[in-house]
């Protein structure tokens, strides 16, 4: 894929992934190492990951050993599918946390008087 139109950060991240041949799970590279190799600030690294994903690169993050990110080749699409499922679960958890936080904030400011208990089904959906 061409790197035309990518930000400097995304281009550097892609170059770093390619330089260390991070093209399989066993060659995953941590964000700290990618930041070091690419010269991209760790806080900006995620934005670069999103940009590369938006342009068609399949970057998978592995949270179990070996930990890190890698460019997932088509023959390892089962890893990409598992990563997608983990993103979906995490998104549900974040949404539930957001909702609970909004209620807690409202309660703190006296806008909500009843204690809030999360619905059992909402919790099961978010954590299941």
C-alpha cells in the first residue's frame, strides 16, 4: 500500500513496523518500542494506528505474550477476528462506564437522588 497522504506519525509507525518485520503475532512489538523506533510520541501512537487502520492496514494489538502490535497478514485473519471481538467487548465496557460515570456525576451534583444500580442485563452485555 502506498503511504501517500499519511501523516508523518503514521508513516513513521508503518516504517518502524516494517523495519522490524512485525508481520506476525510472534513478532509483535510493544507500543513503547514502536514509539522509540518511530520517534512518535506514545500518546500520538494510537492516533497513527487509527489512521493506518482507516487507510486499510490491519494492525492487531496482542495483550498476551508476545505483547504488542503487528501488521496482520491475510493468512492470520483469525487473529484479526479475535482482536475485533476484544474491541467490541472493550467498547461495551467503556460505554457502560461512561453511563455510570454520568449518573455518578449527576448524583454528586444533586441532580439524581436515588442510588443507581446497573441493570444486570447491561452489566452482562458489557462484560460477557
